[in-house]
C-alpha cells in the first residue's frame, strides 16, 4: 500500500478535492509524509486542548449565524470559515 504508483490516492483529489479542497489525506508519498510530519508536530493533544475554548467560540458563532433557518448545509456553511477563523491570528 505504500507504493503510490500501484496504490495512488489521486482519485480522491478529483472527488473529495472538489468539495473539501486539497488535503493531506489524499496525498501520495513522499508528499504525504512530508506534510504529516509538519502537522503531527503542531497538532498535539495538548495544543488542541489549549485551543478548545477558541474552537467552541468560533463554532457557536457560526452555528448561531444559520440556526434561525432550522437547517444547514454544514459543508457549505462551515468548511472554510471554521478553519480560517479558528487559526487566524
């Protein structure tokens, strides 16, 4: 499974990429390993725990912005906005 020539994730880039954008989960080696090492060092349980209140505040504000509708397309409403608001400086 580690041979990207025989077991490539490229098909996911076409389908998931249209909805979610480029993702480390759809990258083949060696690019996947390079990004995984970068992210693994930054997203430890301790770091994510320290950001929990910030994530909750952002998520509550986002849900409040469409809760009055009674329904939502969560991918459309949250996918880029949560990421950008949660990690902006």
